C-alpha cells in the first residue's frame, strides 16, 4: 500500500477524553472513530488488525473441532421468551419494533438462537457432540461504555456453543475450548490466565474467564504467579485426546476474579507467589448443562431410547476488545508495537526525499520486492517531513522500517529500523530487502 493512496488519519495530539493508552493510540493512529457512545467505525488500519485477530481466533476454533457458521444480529423477542431471558436481560438489551409491530432485539448473545437451530435438526445421540461458532457483532446497552472498544456497546464477539449427550461429554467440549483459548491468546502475543469466574446471567456451574494482566484492566484478580508464565499447550495438542490433565494443571493453582475470590484459599498460596493485580477479560467460557435445552425442549434420544435435554456450554472471545488488550500489552511512548501475528503491515518503506529520482527508484524497487515477498509493506511516498514520517511509522507500529534517502544511497546504504528493539542496521538496499523478504531480522 502506498501511503499517498491510503486512508490513515493520524492525530498529533492525544485526545483528552481517552483515559487509557490503548484508546489513545487507537484514536491517534487513525484506527477507530467514535460514532455514538460505545459505537465505533473501524477505519482501514484498525479494520486490518481486527481482521487478523479474527482470523487467528477462527483458525484456533477450527483446529479445536468447532464449525463456523453465521447467525443474524437481529433476533425475535419470542425466542427469548422461550428461555425466560427476555424480561431478565433488562436494559442492556436493545429492543426494536419492526413495521409489523413485531418485537425484535439486537442480539447481545446467541444461546437461544443456536438452541432453536440445534433442536430443529438434531434429535439423536448420533448428532452429538457438536461445537458450532460464529463471529458476529453484538449489542449490549452498557451503562458505562468506556475505554474505547474495550467496553463498547457494539462489539465483535466470537461465540461458540457446544452440544453434548451428558455432563461428562460436555466437560470434554469445555476442555477443548479451554485449551483452544490458551493457544489463541498466545498466538496474539498475550499471556492469559484462566480464572474461576461467576456465571452471571448466562447461568450454569462451571466457568472460567481468560484474563490478560494489565494495570488498566477493569477486573480485580488474584492468582498464583506461576500461572502467568506457564507454557501454552501449543498447536500440536491432540484435541481428540484427553485434555483433562492440561486443564487440571492450570486449574490446580489458585486463580479467581473478584466475585469468586476466597481470601482464605488465597492465603494458602506461598507469599512470594501471591499475585493480586488488575486484568482484562478477553474470553469467558461457561458450561450450563440444560439451562436452555430444558425450557426450549432441545432433546436428544439416548442409546437407551429415552429423550433427555442436550447438555450445553457457551464460549465467548471479545475479538474487538482483544485489539485494545494487545495494545495495552505492547506499546511504548511512541506508539503501538504489534506482535507480528497481527501487525497491520509487515514492514514500512520510508522515502526521505520523495521526488528525488534515485530515491524514488530505490524505494519503488524495495516496495515491489517486499510486496512480492508477501510482507504487505506500507510505502510512505508522501512529501511529509522525515520527522513526521518516522513519528507516524512508530505510532502505527510498522515492525521493520526501511529508511531510504539520497545521502545513504550515495554510499549504497540504507537503514533498517526494528520497531520493538529500536535496533538500526545499516545495509545495502539489496541486503536489506533480501533479509526482510527472508524474515531474518529478529523482532526481539
Ligand atoms: N461491552 C463489551 N465490549 C467489548 N467486549 C465485550 C463487551 N462485553 C463482553 N465483551 C467480550 O466478550 C466476551 C464474552 O462476553 P460475556 O462473558 O458474555 O460478557 P460479560 O463478561 O459482560 O458478562 C467477554 O469475555 C469480553 O471479552
Ligand atoms: Mg464475562
């Protein structure tokens, strides 16, 4: 992408109303624009990162055996009357009336809808287990939307739903998602800790929140510090095998959010390992048995010929919130420092004298080679001052910056700056481009 053709409205000043660094940087880097309280447009740069996060979440769901589909944002009130949640959900639900005076709502979550779909097609023990998911916008009329997209009213969620014959089988689905979440957040450059959590309005008895530790997090959390640096199961884990030991290893140590905190239990953690901190909830998994299948009559016939309600669970990831969490974890005073897995551009080419024939030619060349190598470079071909170019390259977090100017070129040299470490390498154009194309620089 050539910057002169792109849409990147960066701001010099930090907007006064943005309290936390991720919100400030997202506004300054031209990633989002607020349209109403808690409702945002995703400008091209923000959209690019959002899509990369979404794709990693998707790949890890697929790997764990979940099947993607897509349900609508607008749902009918009648569906929610069946579960009894239409009245319970309260003011957080955005209620809509259509032209025929039918009561509709903008979905805050999809348990009812997926249960309706399941019961329409699946009747037998042969139809389970099933894990179905979608990645879709949700709306919750939060009392206090804040911190930008961290607590929005409209937000993107990945929600998976599991259907199993009985409690034991449901536990296996729960474990699949538990492990998939550890892998997902790790690929996004985040250290997440699963913590025992309250089940809230979704209900049920087994629930974990996945928390990324950050000073600006909304939740107060307490855990054994060994959980923070524990290795993740990794991509070669066998999802059809027994995942219980992996889950047990992480649930044996103390970890709880404020609502579930038990100070007597926490006191048993060795003093030097007691961590009380703040965190961002990036995922939440629930096993709720027959809470929905019972009232909504989603039953399956067991091998003994009897019909029983199917056992269910639901598993959410805050896809849009993750963008904020990633920035909270990876930034410095100059701007974003993306983990490579989600960087909006793989590299930048900075032309220090646009209009100078030799510099333009070297930049065009480097840009073309990086494009061919699949690096998705951003080429700053504008007439802006070098200082402004460097500042926005750092602000938007270009992981490798190829800096090309007439003075260096005369000696056959250009600079490669590594955003994370700040390292600068002086190289010939050919070497610099070749090393970037081979991805042989270390990003620290
Ligand atoms: N208002 C919001 N803005 C952004 N992300 C949200 C919001 N509410 C929930 N999420 C994300 O969706 C995930 C699943 O939501 P859920 O646990 O059902 O919501 P809650 O924790 O509010 O009860 C959460 O873990 C969080 O990452
Ligand atoms: Mg939650």
